[in-house]
C-alpha cells in the first residue's frame, strides 16, 4: 500500500494535470500526520487563495483522504506567482 502522501499527490495530480509543479513533503516520517503540498497551476488564475485551498481540501474530502491528515499546509499558486517566488529566492 502506498503512503498517505503518495495517495494525496496522486489525486491532486489527477485533478491538476496541467500543473507546472505538484509536489508533497511528508514531515511525519511516513504516517501523513504533517504534509506540505505545493500545486502550481494556471487554473488558479483569478481564484482567491482561500478558494484554492478549499478546492483542494474538498477534493481530498471527496476521496476520503482528508480525515487521515492531521496537518496540511497548502501552497496553491499560479505559474506567474510561482515564477516570482522563485525569482525572489
């Protein structure tokens, strides 16, 4: 069986196949208690940040994964926001 992080990432990639970046970091040594998800997609263009987060959370709820996660940090950016962020590092 794959880890919770792997299952979350798989569902998010299916929802955002055009994502320029889609990655997850499990900071809980595999149990999925603390996940950091980054999704970069132009489908977020014009969408408020809170709606982006809720859209991803609702997807995970529909797939029965959200209840297994103790803490989820979501970074949901458009491609242009991502490029600006990378340029500032």
